[in-house]
C-alpha cells in the first residue's frame, strides 16, 4: 500500500496530461462542429465501433507516428531544431507535477500528498516552467531558418512580454489572499465560506485576478484568440512550419498539455480545486453515511442522462450503418453495468461495517473525481472560446497586456493588500 500511494499521483498526472490527448482532440472537433453547425468526426471506426468519433483521434495519433520524418537542408542548427519541440512538451508536462488532485491521505499513520511532486515551491514551479516553455517556440522558429518560422518566434516573444507580467501580478494577489504559495494550502483555504454561505473560491473572492489570469492563460497556451505565433492565415504555420511527423506531434500535444495544465491551475486557484462546495475533507471522513449516499445519488445523476443521450442521439446525424446500432447497445450495456455494480458495492458498504481505510480511499476518490469534472468544464470553456473569437493582432495583444491588464493587476494588488491589512 505504501509504494502504491506514492505512485498513484504520478499515474493520475500521466493520465490527465498525456493519456487524455485523444479525448481532447475529439472534444475539440465535436465542440467546433457544434459551434459552426456542421458534422464532427463520424466515419472512422473499428468493426463499426466509432466511440462517438474518438477512433478518428486514435487514427490521427497513429498516422503521426508513421509519417516520414523530414529534415530541411537549410536549418541552422540540427540539435536545436530537434530539441525545441521536446522543450515545449516537457515544460507543459512537468507543470502538472505540483497540482494537488486530492487532500493529503493518511494511511496507518503515514501521510501521502496527492501530488506527483510534493514540493514546497508551489505556484513558483508553474511560473518557472511556463517561462521555460516559450524558449522552445523561439528556438524552433530561429533554427528553422524560415521566414515564417522566424516571424512566428518574434510574435511569440512579443506575446510573452505582453502577458507574463500581468499573469504574475494576478498570482501575487492570490498569494496575498491565501497567505501561502503552496497549492494544497490554497485549496484548503477555499473549502471555507464567507458571508456565512458563499464558498471561499478564488473566483468569488478575487474576480478581477481570476479574469486577468484566465485571459493570460489563453495567451500562455498559444490558442485562439492568442495564436499569433502560428497564424495559419498569415504565416502558414509560424514557428513549426518546417516540422513534420512526431516533431510536429510534440508541438501539437504540447499545446493540449499547456491548455490542460492551465485549466488545472485555474481549477486549483479559483474554483476550489478538488473540494466540493460546503464539504471539507473532515466532513467526508466523519460522515461516511452521507458520503456513500451522496456518491450513489451523484452517479445516478451522471450516468442516467448520459445513457438517455446516447440512446436519443445515436442515429440523429451522419450515415446510418449497422455498427452504430451495435455500438449504442454496447455503450448502454457498459454504462448500465457500471452503474448497477457501483451502486451495489456502495450499498453493501453502507449496510455493513464501514472500514476506515475504505472511507479514506473513497473520500480521496471523490475529490479526484471532483477535480476531473471541474477540469473538463474549464477545458470545454477553453475550446468554446477558441472557436468563438477571432485572432488578435500582436500589437493588440501588447496593448491589452500593457495598457489594460497591467494597470488592473497593480490596482488589484493594492486593493488586496489594503484589505489584508484591515
């Protein structure tokens, strides 16, 4: 048990960073099709099973793995050309290392932090790695020795100096509010209430800091409307114009990793992290009956609408084929079985003698599930914004960062410091 509890946070980090990339690609395409009123991926299948279109994402990943790895003759430095996508990928991936997925778990007197890297650096780790990731983009554009790549690298540099200071100022406001740089302590602070009934989430306590950080987080991920570094309509593909196969794939995956890492930090700082409103870890551990009853109701509220949606929308769009009817029955049977088995197990725990270790692990599982649900909600917001707003010009981004976000960040720090002193 001791060794497994140290590995679990690492497994969760890998799953929520690299493991869900095909799912995120599918979500991007599906939500884009809804926003633009068109069909999403609905043809690629394995013996008739489309998994709602996820098979298309898996096929794209396999295609990237087997594509020809092309090296232009005119690149300036082969080593830098190769290392640039690795820098972007590693910087985005390691950002997840300090995100707390649940509260500290105590088993047989030993405490296990639900973080892949339980360091004391906290929010400073995020700032260090996000500042490092931009070097990969700049190196990629310069080493390509391509005018479009160099223009993309210059745009990325101008965007960096536009949003980075405002992002830091918004985080200073949150550090003053929470009086700590440790992310787990920040989440613990948000499990409280203010005015007697409102959850002390960062978005309610510091709405201006939340707005500034969300805007700068979009710029950090190089996603629309802040994707000037790879403006397809202007500079072909920007800094990664000369990249192919898995070198391009690392940039592609790095963008989704950066989006997921930014979404995880938004959840941790402003949306209560892994906590439920008005429910603390101590409440779940001290009231196992309420915890299990809430789990039973929660899973029915989650799975029943999902099964009804699958049954209703199976043949609404696309080409009708026998595989889709078979896929619907398999998914309904799968989700129904999970629902019934989980309800039976929880009911058995509720009726019998409840093991304290089982309750500890169950409460940690609830917190991890809560964090994942909030994470996907923020990711959906990221995707909707991307397919809604047009791209900014790089001079507009500089104006937004220096003339709007920077003064607002300074004003918010002064107001926060004054409130803390009072």
